[in-house]
C-alpha cells in the first residue's frame, strides 16, 4: 500500500473557522504537537495576507522538528505583475520555510469572473510563480483551487493548469474541492483521470465538508491514486470545516493499510486532538469518530453485555489503537500508559500495579468527572501527583479573601481584593486594587507573598483561557480556567474548575505560584 | 430517479445518544415536525424495552399525520419461545402502529456468541416474527443487524437471513452497518449484490458514523439500488451518531435528483433541524452541513468579494434552498463589501460611499482596535450599527452594580450582586446571589427587569467563552467575552471587552437582553 503524506492545515485553513484566533504561542504549541504525531507537512500561515505570520515563521524556524516540514501558503503572483515584484510572493520567501504552497485557479469561469483575466495569463501566473520559487530552491506544492468544479465545467482547461504547474517544477499538485460539494464517485473518477494523465506527478487531495462527505471523498481520492492528503485536526475550518485528519488517518492506516504516521504515534491521536481543541479554545467534539469521548461509549444495556462478551460486536476498531478508551460506565480514564509515564516523572519506582498508582488513577477519575482536564495543564497534574504521594508541602495557605467589583468604573480601577494568607505561623493581611477581579486577586496574592518569596516577582501570566463546561446550565455552568505562566526560562500551565470564575482563577493562580516555587526549590536541591 | 423513502429514527436510535432523554411531549412535538417535513417513516419507540413508549404511541395515534407512518421497533422473538408468547412482540402489536420494524441478527458469529443459538433457530426467529406481524396486517420492516460485517464474514448466511425475512412477507429489508466501520465501496458492492439477489425486494440502508462516512455510505447504497434510507435528524445517535438525514436528504434530492421529501418542504430543513436540537436540548452543531449557522458563512476577504460577485464561487448550493442563509463575517481580513452587506441588512438604502457607512467603518475600526471582534458576535454588531444610525432606543439603563465575592465559599453561593437599573423614569433596586459573579449578575439583572420585560425569561445562555487579548499584560490583560443565547427559536451571540471580566460579561449580557427585546419588538411590528 502506498505511503500517504499527511498535510495538515489546522493553522492556516483551520484558522478560517469561526471563532478561531491563534496567538503565536498557540501556533508554536500546535506545530510541536503535530510534529510529535508524525505529520509530514504543516501549513502554518499565510504571510502575505497576515504580516504577523512572519514573526511566527521566524520563531518556528528555531524549532527542531523530527517529522514535519513547515509550509508557508499564499497565492500565485497577481495579474499583470512580474513575479519578482509581487509582494505576496516575496513574503512567502521571507517566511524562510523549505516548502511553500501556492494556490491558483483551475476553473475557467473563476479566471474570467473573479480574476478578470485571460486563461493564458492565469497559466502564466501559475508557471511564473512556481518557477520563481523553484529557482529559490523551495519544495513547491500547487493547490488547484476549485479543481473538481473546474474539471466538471472545462476538463481541458483544468488539466492545463496542472500541466502548467508540473512544467514549472511543482513537486506536488493538489486537487481541491473548495466548495465541498463533490460526491465520492466524482472525486474518484476525476482523480483517477488526473493520475493517468500525469503518471509521474505526486497528486494530493484537499476536501471540505459541506456535503458531510469530506472524509469519504479523501479516502476515495487515495483509492484513485492520490498520495498526499490535506486536512485539519478535528476538521477545523471555514463553514462546515476541512476534511478531518483525525478520521482520515486511522481510516487509511488501520483499515486500508496505508502508512500515514509512524505506527507508534497512532496512540497519541486522541490526546493530540484534545490538546489542539484546548489550545484553539474550542469545545472538543465528543461525538467525533475515533477521538471523541463518546466514540467508544456504550449506553444500551444490550450493547454493553455484547461489548463485554466481545468488543468486536459493537466496536469497529480497538479504542486503544488511537489512544482512546471504551466507556461502559459513567467515567473512565484514558491512556493508562500516558498517565504512568507522568507519575513516573515524579516517582520512577511506581508501576501500573502499585497501590499509589491506583489511588492516583481514582483521584484523577474523580477530578475529571468534576471537569478538570489535565491534557493542557500538566503542571497542575504534577502537583496533584506530588500531593497524593506525600511529596509536597504547600508554600502558603489561604485564610480568606473578599473581592469587590463596582460599576460604573472610576479611573479604570473597579476591583479591590482583601486577602489574608498564612505562611508557617505568620499571617499576612493585605489589600490590592486592579482593573478586573482576577488582576486584583493576582496582585493581592503576590503583594502578600512577595516579601517571603521574592521569586514570585519573576512570574508573568502569558495566557488566560476560560471555557464553559456544561453550557445548558447557563451562567451557573462550571468554568474551567487555564493559566499559562512564565518566568522567562520555562512556561507552565495550571488549571482551576468551579462554578465561580473567581474561584477557578484562584485555583489556577495558586498552582502557578506553587509550581514556580517548587521548581526553584528543586533546582536549588540539584545545584 | 427512484423516489427514496426517508426513515427517521431520531426518537429511537437517536435517543441512544449520550445526554438525550425525551419526554412524551418532546416526542410528540418531534413527530409533528418530522411529518411537516414530509418524512415517510418515523421510528418512534421500542415499547418492549421502554414501557412508557406505549403511552406515547397511544397519544401519537391521535395525531393527524399527513406524510408519515409511525413505526414501533423491537427485536424478533426470543430463542426457543413461541412468537405468540413473546412479550416483546406482543408489546409491538399493542403500540397500534400500522408499521413495525423488527431487528434480527445476520452475522453468524453473533448468532453463536451473543444469542448462543443455532443458525437455523435464528432464521426461524426472523421468519416466525415477521409472519406473525403480517398476520396482524402490519407493514413490516426487517433490520438486518450487523449485515455488512456479517456479509464479509459469511455472505451465504447473511443472505439467508434476508431470504427468511422476505419469505415471511417483510415489506422491506434494511442492511445495517451497526458498528459504523464500513467503507463506501464495500457498502456499494454488497448492496448491489443484495439488490441483484432479491430484485423484487425494497432494500434499505442504515449507517452509523464511526468512520465519519455514514452520509457517503448511505448515498452509495442508494446508488447501488437501495430505496429506503434510515438516519436521524442532526445525526443524533449512540457513539458518533447515526447517518445524518439533514445532509443525506439535500445530497440526494438537490444534487442527485432523488425525491425524498416534497420539494416545497426542503426550505424547512434548517428550521426543523434547529427545532429538534432545541427539543432534544442539545447544542445545535453550527458547523453542520446545510443546516448549521456556519454552513454558508464566509470569512476571508477574498472569498467574500467572490461570493458577492457570484455565490456559486464559494457555495455548493443556494442556502435558501434548505431554508438557511448566507452570513458574511467580519474579521481582520474581511473586506469592505462584507461590512456593507451587514449594514444594508439594517438600512438597505446606504451605499459604500454614504457618510453613515464611513462613520460606521471608523467606529468598527476603533472597536476592533480595542479588542472587539464581531465575526462571532453579529448581534452586538447589529446593535452598534443601529445605535450609529439612530435606529435604536435602549430598553433599560444601568445605574450601578456592586459585585461581592468571598472565599471560602459558604453553601456554594459565594457571590452577591446589588444592582440598580432605570427603565423610563422608574428605578429598580434589587439583589441576587449566585454561584459565581457572572451567574449572580445575570440573575440580578433579570430579576430587576423581568417584571417589565417578561420575554427575558425565555432567554437561555447556551455558551460563555472568554479569551485574553493581550497576553503579555498578564492578568491585567483585556478579556473578550462571548455569550451565546437562545430563546428556542433563534440563537445569537454578543460580545463584551474589558480589562475586567465582570464588566465584559456585563456588556455581553446587556447586548443579549437588548437584542432579544429588539427582535421581539420588530416581530410585533411586522405582525
């Protein structure tokens, strides 16, 4: 079976999804996750339309990636402009990636109506741009926008656009179902014809989910000869989303035998999908095939008996294969081996059968049931493990606080916090103001503690995210707060869960401070 | 093109989804919605496993349905029991429906392992049950459970189970991909063989979405000769859900020319899908093809220019055809034409050169600079436009509020809000508690206003999101709050931005209430 190159566009086409807006930090974290999963290509930004992507590419270039090549994405040169003078093409080169994807029109109707130019000029735009990039030593991916609609309207012209790209040296040509309206058999037939017409070309497929068939369409294209598959994690993307790599990868690899990612990376699929939902700050789709929390959940009593008798009765694949787990009861913890690895980071002597391990698993189950999710908050998880193992002494204790927020605001300071903390037998009472209750709380806590722990002055909060867990309970729903902190050397993420955003924020702030103090203490011990 | 009988199981297989639990009233409302949409069969309950379904069937029998036949669903008789004595079969007859669906095993492995009986007894169970129901004058649908897995394991036996059903008088035989693991081409090939083997049978298809291909699989089965398609509205169902009729119906009818529902009912598809999400009390999937709020939403500036020039550029069908609508989103990359489209929704007389348009553009730029982002908060944007055009009178005014949050928490209620609002010349002072400051604030505001505006009681907050805008400013960074609300008919999203999460939440809450009141006022004006 052909090896398939997986081409991820979570950071580029995925960013077109409603409500998605990545910070540079978010993007770097996602790149690391995708690389660890063994993704071949990561289309990470469009520096021509978004100048801040250049900053990202500068920083991403410093990452040591094991599997992935970063790709900068942009359009062909504009109508009637020399490619050397095209600002967009220049910015693609400035991104400094080894590979570049450019998209061009392949539908004659769009050339006339949208570009308002001639078919010949469009072919020249494709050819010129690719030749220019090849002269700069780049690997070039050509995305043939609207290819299937174009082919249906004027097959000859659509094929000419591919020929122009291949003649100019494109390393792969990608057939795009841009509007997402095509059917599996159309995709199969047209892809097969393209592969027959260009037998030496690397052919890719790029589908959208507007007819809810993007996964099937991608699979059919592979069956017709495509060897590069574009998509996004969790199917993030404009409108109904892009083809969902979390379904395509296991469909191709586990069921059809095409290698897409390293075999031992497959069991990280679920945790990667979840982590990316968290980083993108979107609700993870629990109904998602393979990686959703319900994907292997069994409700009907009859089903459960059958599943217990033999899982093949009601499961199409082994959930462990994709790092997910069967849920026959209300709560079930995922990825025991992952967990054990983290527990061993604190105490290497523990095995999966140690009573301590079991106690931690039970505690974790309980916390997850309450809404904690440690996927993106490993520092808080480490604190939980240390506490459970008796390897932790808190640095301070809260006696009480009172937060007061008033509206209308006077001088932008509308929040005051009175706080009392205890360190050893010493109690400190203090007050601080802020422009918002979390800010006031953060200031008050540090003001109370900084004299005793000057290192807290080094902490800077770099991100603060809030999610509602139980949305049908309106504003009384539980919220999950994730706080990312840095001291300039290291960064760490902590979590809090509560019906009260102040309380949840407080938990995460406390963990952030405790984690910092613990790390410093450890560093001293080692030194 | 063959007419396709749509067979809905939202009330039966859909009820297996996690978190779904219908009341009898819910079920009756859903039946009426499905009938109005022109669905042919409504599988509405399993009286053998759920006795309260008999109550439902008694009441449903009184409904005057125009298009639909109700179906009671259950198993074949049990192993070794005479069909007349089988309590489950009796309860199916008691349901009093004209049509009954029974499921039986078609995988020899399951006959041995799960039923623990002989292949011959399983065939007798199928035949006896169907003959008995036919003797009572029922239309009988036979669901061949695990048919595709069974066929792959032992084609001959799987076909024997269908023959047993047909010989006993089954009106249709339905091929089930119970585990959802099959691929489109397997479904096509096997369905085609079944149709060839039983040329006079009505063949149906029943798919699950565990490989994210249930829609494509259903379409492929129709292309192979199936004329009955089972599924659920919004793809509700166990694990990853059943085949989604909201995608299958327009795919078959608008794209392949198969009549599934009356042509004039198609434009009720979106409102039916939304209503059923509300009745089932699940968050409507806004990314859903055809019926989601994002299905025809356009974000990138380039795309939007093209969509305005000609919708076929980036839309695979006309959104109006399924009762949905085009949405043009605001974003950093959105062009001026986007904005104008939104402004024209409020005042169609304004052009891109009108001074009002310019003022709104400037205001928008200023607000975006402050961190507002209207792409996902169109309702707040509409309020801004109305205010700028002098087409808006606020329904109420905040005089002041004070929020007090204390830790440690007593009885889970740690927040109190004192609020004073003004409506006309009337001032209302009130206080409310909550488990969190936003919850307390929401309660206090409604308590103060609900006597004057009872419609506010209909609002339910369905999502609450917070993002930090300027992460390097730590907890004093600005936060952006997005609140999604619904009144059961419509849903809308509003925004607030502030350094203070309470203040930002307050802005979004106010917009949510104002928007609701404004829409109600407009509806009255039109009526």
